[in-house]
């Protein structure tokens, strides 16, 4: 990216239940910036909910659409929220590391299972978490945690905290990054 390319002020990543969409919306509101949610962009591109895309087209097809949405989002001014599994894709991780190396802020919204469970409800349809959702969430987190840490410049604990509280800390992290750049 050149300095004339638009780019996000911050990218938020994290597992289901970490509050990424809500925190990103609160950050965007505080900074008066547009919000780009890659799941919403996939839904817009396909005209279907993400869950339907995964079920009918398969996870591989969904990840390709998601990868395209992430690439486009990284060239858009504003606040970007990534879906929980976006970091599984190596090219997405590479793009996030390049963004971070160029001075971008990538926030890993971290959460424990105990705090994710009530947020997710686990009684709602979530195609990536069928069967025993707690065990599957834990397995996904064990797989994805190293990837979240790999791409993040900042880790935010979201346990027991609301989106506005976390957003306040994210805005502080952005300002600190800008001061050191």
C-alpha cells in the first residue's frame, strides 16, 4: 500500500463471542468513521446470510468470498471487523501482517469460553458450531489463537466488558499508535 491508498484506522479480529462486530461499530461511532464488516460484505455480495453460504456452498467457497472482502476492506478508510475465522486463511494473515507492518492497528478481541457462551447463546443457529458448541468453540479457539496473536498489534480482553468499554481502549490504542508512527 502506498501512503495515498485509503486504509482502515483499525482492524478487529477475534473468535465468535468476543464482540468484534459490536466493538467495531462502537469504535466507528466514536471516531465518526465508516464501518466495514467482512461478513456483511459477503452477505451483500451473495444476497444470502453467511450461514446459508457456508451450508449451501461449503466453507471453502465462503473463505474465498471472505478473503476477497478482507482484501477490499484493507483498502478502505474506516474501521474493519473481520469474521472469526478469517485468520485461518494464510493470505489473509499475510495481508494483516503487511497492514500492521505499515503502521496499521490490528486488535485481537480476546474472550474466554465462560464469557463467550452467554454472548453467543449457543441456542441460535450457527453453522460453524453444530453439535457440542462449547467443545467446538474451544477447539476452534485452540486452532485460531496463534493466528490471532500472529496478526495482532494489540490484544484486548473482552471478558466481562461491554462493547463501549472495549471500544474506548481500542481508540486509545489507535491514538498511541499514531503518536509513535
